[in-house]
C-alpha cells in the first residue's frame, strides 16, 4: 500500500509538471494537489528557492529554472542567532536568559538599563529606543553594538513589546563577550562545522562586528538545517547541541504582551483575525465611548481582517490617519488597548521571517520543515512577492499527521 501511494503521487506530480525532488524511500503523505498549488504560488511570487522536508527527508527542492545560490536570510537570521544563545546556555557560557546585560557590559549597571536582561533582547521587550527603518540609523553606524549600548530607553524594560533591530544587534556583542570569539566565528565553530555548511557570508559594520539583525547569506538547503535542528529538539546527528528546554522556551510566547512571538521565533496560529462585532460595539457604548466614534466603526461590524496591515488600513479609513490619537484619547482610558478584538486558534507552527519573504517554517505536528527564499529585484511587489501565505500553505500540506 505504501509503494502504491508513492507511485500514484509520483505520477500525479509528473503530469502536473513537478520538477523537484520527491523522496521514494518513504511515504511523504503530502497532498499532491496542495503541493502543486504551493509550487505554482511560489513560482508566481518570483521565489528563488523552496525546499521541504518531511520526517527529515527532502521531498521537494525547487529553483524555478534559476541557479541555486546563497541569498540573504534578512531578519530570519535573528532566529538563527536565538539558537546561538541557546548553545551558549548549553555550554554554560551564560548563567541564564535572565542574566542582566550589565554583567557583560558594566556600563549598563545604572538606572533602568541595569534591569535589561538577555531575555529582554530576545523577546523584544528591552525598551531600547529604536527606529524601525534600519537604514536610517543602524546601517550608517560605524559600530552597531556601541549604538545599541548608547541608546536611551523609550519605556521601562519588560513593559512593552516592540520589534527592535538595534537591541538584537547587541546579541552579537553578548555572544562575543560570553564565548570569547566574534559571533560569526562562534556560528562557524558551533553550527556550520557540525552541519556541513560551507558557503555563507555575513554583514559587518565598520568596526568588524557581524550584525545579528540580518545579513547572513545561505543556500536554502542550509537554511533548512536550522529548522530541522528546532524540529529535533536541538539534536544534530545524535548530538544534543541545544537543550530541549531552550527550544521549547524559544517557540512559546516569550512574554505576556504579544502571543505570537517567542524568543526571536514567530508563532503561527491555526487561524487569526481581527473583528469588531455588535457585542464589541455594545461594550464601547457601556464604557462611554462617544456615539459619533462608534458610528464610524459600524460599517465594518462583523467583518474579519486577517492581517494587522488590513486592520490598520480599516482604522485609517474609518477614523482617519490619526486613529492612534483617537484610540489613546477614548479607547485606552475606557480599558480597551485595542479597538478591534483579536481572535486566534491554537499555535500550529513556528517560523522565522525575513524581509521580502524569507521563511523557515517548522510544523511539529506533521514533522515538516520548509524554506522559501527570494532575492531582491527592482520590480519587487510587496503585495504579491512577499508570499506571506507560504506559511499557511505549508500548514495545509499534510492532512493526516503522524
């Protein structure tokens, strides 16, 4: 029966024009129609590479007529840096994630900075001032680590979730302080040499520090190795290089402020949407939100928005571009931190996410690891080429997990 299933799947994929690798040594149990849909969408969105593993076996490797090459992982690299921190813990080079940063950088032993821990850097709650556009401040800086150390605090550590490239770059310095070697050297020694990763490049600032927020270029097959390491609870070739306790902490909510962020890994729920329904509008009335503001929200009552971008666009259209001022003046004092109610399901996957749509997706229930890469190009279309639904298509590949 297993052999029959493999033959049928192979015939379908050949007829459908499948041009990648399909493992014949085991039954991948992947829906061939959904696999072909994924391939077509990957090609339509100008992907450069997609690779998929099931139970540790490579079942698809697509380059869409292009030559395999190293491509920058962008912010997906942050998730690899998190694994490096896990390795430091395994080697007892740091005491714990709650070790204060000032123990490595004594100049932070003052004010509220002495409260910042390694965990705060990993879960985006350090409170460090940060400009969202890295090109405006970080890339021009001669020393990204000193830039982070010199940053003022925008808020008290641990009290607010805010994605922070500047704070993540400080992990490069922490890894160097703790291990005695630059972060790129540490990654080569502790990961690349073990995982047979031979072709790569890093981005360095003028002081010679490798950035931790982005910059690592790898082949898709090598990127997937980090997803396999996570899926296998930190084991590589029989060696426990990261403790399973750290892997579990890394892929569960890293703080109580945002449920979809672990420790530099993102968490993908089965479903997620934002909504204002009639019950929500009634709650607004009961809490004294002005009727004229509630009336502006009525046109979207019951309508679901699947992304933050769609939700924010709706708020701009309904309340104006200064909707944040309206929220802060009326909704927050009434006890509503958010105008839209957020509904979401059980976490089904963990993923790394980089600019332009670089993804590592790990689905533990179905033992799938998938990678998508895309190189930058002049006519890049963020609405299409970012391919954010890649993650959900990966979730749907296997209907009978085992």
